[in-house]
C-alpha cells in the first residue's frame, strides 16, 4: 500500500453530467481524492482558498479559451502555489498547446476519454508533467515560440533523444516511455537528461513545450 497522500482534486465543470462522470471515475483510483466539485468557477474560488487542491479540472460551456481564463483566475488566488490545472476541452492545435502551457495550465483532455486515460492524465499532471489528449494537430509555422532554445538540428538530438522527447510531449512518465520504446527506465532518464541539456530546458514541462513547438511527437 502506498504511503503517499492522495492527490487532492477539485472539479469545476458547468455541465452536471461531466462533473458526475468525472467524480465517479476519479473516485475509483485510490491515489486520487475528489475534495469538492462546482458548476460555477466563481463559487469555486472561495473553496479553492480553503481546500488548496493539488489539481483542478476546469470545464465551461464556452470552450478552451473560457476554460483557460477560469483556470488562470483560480490559480491566481495563490492559496495553493503548487496547484496545477487541466482543462476539459482538448487542444486542437500546437498553437493552442503553446498558449495553454505559457498561461500556466498543464494539460487539456477530452472528458469522454477512457477512464484509465483520465486517471493517468490527472496523476501525470500532479507529478509535474503535461498532458494533451487527444494529440493536437502540429502547426509549426503558426506557433509563436514562448521559450528560447536551439532548433532540434542545432541541438544535434539523437534519434533516441527525439523519441523520448516525443513521448514526453504526450505526457508520459519515464516508466511509460520505457515501456513504449522497449528501454530500461534508467536509459530513458539518461536520454531525457541529455536531450534537456542540449535544448537548454531545465524541467520536464518546458522540455514538453519545446517538443510541441518543434513538432516532435511520439
């Protein structure tokens, strides 16, 4: 049995069916605990201050931009400095991914996804990763870079390093990357560390954003 405390999750979704479905799905995972749910982002603000969730899932009826605005408003409360947000609308393009990440949000998911995917997405974001499912359309010409760094060619990334970055951009953990690439987890960690050094990114989130911006998907 895990000794780690359960990830505290707050649901903020205008559609009652979505709230009920997500609550049921997340309640089935022992590593997650839904502490509250709201249909109105304004009502959630006071509870956010008191409950300090680890992850908030935000979905409005108006789409991704409205979701992002609501999530950023909640995160600006500063009551839970480590809180992370997932939007309940998929990002359609790599430009949207860039905008969402640079706005402080860590992922976008379709609430109609498989239960295991939703649970894994919340857990991944709680651990500091970024998740965008289903994968967006790559639009490298339209993306405005939000972070500095050499191009993949300038960075002289190896084939393995590109592959690991591509999996990271999908929000996979090191163990999941290892499974998909048939590598040892320690080998994945080595490739990721080398890739992050070459592209000049200090953490997994920025490395994932770099991969999105340069069209590296695995």
